[in-house]
């Protein structure tokens, strides 16, 4: 499965901790992330991550293109719903694309853990049929 990983600046440490906790599951899949998030995850987990540009420099659009071409199976996007984000419209487009293309997306730690467990159990293998 192809997993997209994105985190707002205030959630990057949480994303690192999430990836440390679920490294044994994540290492079995292909991981894609915006630049800074991917680099930070790699530093603490040694997972191999395909890194796009930094989010606000085009990484969000690169990941969005992959979503639009049905090349992402699961998206984990840890958002900060409280702080205003400069490039919020771009980030919102990722969630919209996931909705359009029927891609499971988690926007907080609770749903991220549910998705990763579903992935581990094989509950998301129906995505293989779509590709």
C-alpha cells in the first residue's frame, strides 16, 4: 500500500512519535511525504520515505497529483485545527481529493491509529482492486 504522510508544523513531533510507535507496520508499505515531514520521520525511524518538496513550496501539489492519479491508498494528515495555517487552502485540497477518490484519510491521532490498525489487519486491501 502507498501511504501519504503530512503534518502541520505544530503536529510534526506527534507524526514522528506516531511513526516510531507504528514503525513495524509502516516499514511494510511505500511511504510518501512532504519534504520536511518526511525528513523528520526518517531521522527518528530510519524508514525509507519518498519525499516531495516542502509542503508550501509545491509538495502538497505533488502529493495531490499522486492522489488524483489513484496512487495513494491511505492518507495520514495530522492537522492543527486551532492555529491558522498560511497555506490552508492547499492543505484542504488534499482532503477534498481524498474524498473525491475514496481514499481513507486520518486528520488526527485517533483516526490515524484506527487506519494503521485497519491496514495491519488487511481491511484496506480493497484499494488494490481500485488500482
